[in-house]
């Protein structure tokens, strides 16, 4: 017969008096006898407590036998003695004003735990440690232990705690039960847990191993097909489905996966054909573009990783990725419908550390035309009102020689690009803009050779 849990009120520090004792004080006498017997028994490290069935205060383990319970405020000790009791009225109980059992204390009892701790501390949780040692006794056979770890993993799986489920199934496999069917189930279950964690490659590996141990294991075949679906290996998914349908031609899940995989495979093949056509078209456009650049005697510069600039006019070596690879606009040089080049152009204002970026600068457009639009209104950083269209000087820099070349605002972009010392870097022409006769420009040009108009 299970030993009832003794309830204590924390504020009193002693057992509450028994209420509703049976005639002749039999309940009190039996309770005292059980206390004496319990004191004589050896310590079990909490194993016995872990197996007790806890009940609410005042309930009896055996019909006709009263158990100690706490008498709350306003509760009478005898039947019908409560407030408002009338003829035929039963025991009236008022709620206990003292918190006899706190929720956290109840949660500490293994029977009432909602979740088992990830790590069990034998010193602080002796009941759980004892139960664990009894459950996974090393004296059991490897097959028994593997089966118990399988059951534990299944419980975690039901709770959607897939990480612990993987750990439990792995522990079962480490027991080397020698039972091929049991190992196949452990591998299939672990594959399912990995699948729900998004570890599709690990799940597929487990499904493959499970199928090797038990070729007719349909759950392993279904799991492998699902993994191939997630990995976009639709052809392999179809092959797995065909293998499973040879075992059971009416397996609904395999039929569904095969139909879906076949549909997605056709879409994948169609997209691959489209991508190949697009790639071929882009390559053709690139060749036409490079031919137009070469025809105009425009020099492009590839910036290699060894920090050495290299002038190139070969198709395989020229990079046209726009204004650096991290350009927010993604602008690139392109040919318009009339066969004219349109370039992304960067304007730099070193004095104020500002920039302007033109996405499509027609090669036959003059710089002055763009400046008139850009400076139709004074920029907020030009507090001295010096940056007026007719008060600006344009330059490009020859970094190799550390020389500056002045650009005539009346010239077109193409005229500047065709200059013998101009090299387009990263697919983006760059122009430096200064206010005429400014002290900053004089300081900037000091130590450099400047080629004036």
C-alpha cells in the first residue's frame, strides 16, 4: 500500500492535527504506527518518495480511513459544523489561508514535474537521480537499454523537444544492441528528429543507414524521400519513392511525394533551361558592349588582388560590374537602342568630402549640361556659395603618374574617356570638381603636376 504524503504548513513547522478522525481514534493511531515503521526503514535516496502518489490534503488512501489534513480558518473539525450548516448538510470547508504547498515545491516532486531537467544533480535532486539509476541500470542488457532510450526519445519527440530526442536515440544506438530491427527504428526516429530541426543532411544519412539495416522499412524510405525533397534532389526523391512502392504499391505518402517531386523536377529543369538561355544572352550582350568600348579606344582597368593595376582590353579580363561591386544603385555601362554608351559617373568634391552619382551619363552629353542641372540650386554644404556652374573646374587624376588633367566643361564625356591618360576603373568614370581659384584646390594640387587647358 502506498505511503501517503505528509503535508506541512510552512508557517507552523509541525504536522497539522488530524481532522475527521474515525470513531475511537483509529485514524490517529494508524498514522502514528506508520510513522514508527517509516523511521525504522533504511534511506532509499528518494526512490520511494518518487513512487508515492500525492493527494490533496484531507483525502484518504483507503476508504474509511482518515488521513491527516490541514484545517483551514473557519473549518470545523466535525461533519456539519461549518458556517451555515443545516440539517443534512455535509462537512463545510473554508479555503486554507496558509500556503501549504507552493507551486515550485510541487514542481520539485518527480510525479508532478512537467519537464525533466536537462542535467540531474544527485545532491540536489536525489529522487530523480535514483529514478534514473533504476531506469537505466547498467546491469540490463544492451537491447533493453537501447529500447528504454528509444522510449525516452519518443516521449521527447511527442513534446517536440527534438534536440533531446536526438540525444536519447543516439544513446540507444551507442548501446550496440545487436538487434538490426531495433537499430533501424532508432535511426529512423533520429532521422525524424533531425528533420524537424532542419538538419536534412543528417536526417538523410540516418535514413540511408536504417534502410541498409532493414531494406523493407517504409518509414525510413519515406523519411529519406522527404529529406531529398527538402534538399531539392527531386530525381533522388523519385527513386526512393519507387523503391518504397515496390514494397507497398498503395502507400499513400510515397505516392504523394512522388507526384510532388515529379512536378518540381519539371519546374527545376525548366528554370535551368531559362537560366542557360539568359546566361547565353547576357554573354552575347557583354561581347557587343566590349566591342563598342574597344571601338572607341576607351581603356578599362582591372584591379587585381595583388594591388597592381592592369590595363586590359581582353574580353576575359575586363570587369564591368559597375561602381564597385557594393554599389547601392547597381548601375553599369550599357548600350541604348541607338547604340550609344551610357556610363555611371561619379563626381567628387574633395573640399567638402561630398559626392554626386549620375546613373546614366550619355557619352555625347557635355559636362556643363549636367552641371547646370546639378547646381541649379546651391547644395546645403556650400555655405560660401562658390559652387556655381560657371565657377567650377573639372579634373581627372592620373594615379600612376600623380598628375592632374583639367577637363573642359564644354567637352563631352566621350572626349574625356578617349584621353590617352584616362583609364576607367571599376566600370565607373570619376571626375573631381573644385571651385575656381580656391585656396583648397591650390593646396590639393601642391606637389602634383597639373595639365591645364
